[in-house]
């Protein structure tokens, strides 16, 4: 019956049905997820940087200039809805609860996104750049990831990558969210800004929490599967105190994705 519905119902209608099933949960969460915004005093005084990362809005070559401009607009709009949010200790933060549904009525434009692991145009397309950066800030800033969905495609080779493969998160309204909570004993402040063609994200707090974080890649490999390559790795989070003593060594992600490029160099034994 499910397979028959999949064949008969248009994709957009199937998505809406899935979203409707998840609506009660989203309504129940509205009262408990982070929504409060920082005051001007907090924006000035909370200056301890837990994590800071940036990514370019444009990557050459640009195949469709209209979709690229739409993506840049969407990223700036979504960033403005996340910037300045405070997450209290133990509080849940949801990407979709803060950014909301990407629609024309809410100011979003067509941009490049992935449907069924294939590039296509969609309203709000390009906002995964926001969720990718937010996920990385969570890992480096000591946050506990509650829900994260990995990308099914690895779009770019490592020449344009500054962090290990797999440090991203895909989102799709109503079906795939990025959620985290704050396990620290103090609130954290999220900053998300577009500056000079870059998306810049920071996770801040008022005082030094007393630890450092590092992401380490393990078990990386490329595997040939039929007519395409698959890339796989594991990401571990290393937490140390200020003296350098190891506090935590934990697995935070196991990534597996089909590459959209031919690997230039394949490690021995991975074919």
C-alpha cells in the first residue's frame, strides 16, 4: 500500500503528509525550545568564543547565477532568524523552530537544493549551508546533538574543505531537523552573520567553561560501488581540560555518502 501511494501521489503531496504527521510534536515543542534573543548588553559582554567557523557563499564554478543569488538571499534570511538566540542550560534548540518554513510568503526564494540526492531548484534552497555550519559549531562548542541527518552526497573534493568530510547536516522542513541541547552550566549565545560574501558563525558564552574541543577523523576511505564512489569516515570529539588532560573521547558521527566527483587519490586497499 505504501509503495502504491508513493507511485500515485505527487512528491510535494507526499512531503506534506509527512509534515502533517510531525505537526503535533512541533506544536508541543514550541514552548520548550530556545527562542529568547540576547539583549544589547549580552551581545557586548558575552565574548568567550566556544566555537567559530565561516564558509564562502560562492564556490566556483557557479552553474546557475539565478539560483546562486537565491541561495545567498536565503542564507542571509535564515541567518537573521538564528542570530542572537540564547540557549539556556538543558534547553533544546531546533533549526526549524527558529527558521520556520521556507516559503515565498516568508521571503524565501528559489535556490539550489537536493531532492532524492539530485540537485534541483526549491524555495529556500541553499539553507543547508546554515545547518552545516550550525552542526559544526555544536560539535566544537560542547553541545549535545539530539537530531542530525547526514548528507547523502559529498559534493566537493577536499581542495575546498577546511574540516573533515561529514561535518555537516541536511535539513528539510517537517521531515529532517537539526536539534541540540546545551549541557553546560551556563547559557550559550548563537551568532550567525553574512559578512563580505562569507557566512560566519560563532557560539559564545560569558565565562570560560574550562575545556577545549577537537574533532578528529578516523577510518576514512573511498570505496568503488558499481559506477560511483562512496566515501566513509567516523568523527570523534576530543575534550580536554585547560591542562591538556583528556576528559572525553567520543564518537559523534559515522558518515557515508556517494561522491559527486572522481577521487584524485585513493588510499591503498580502499578499492
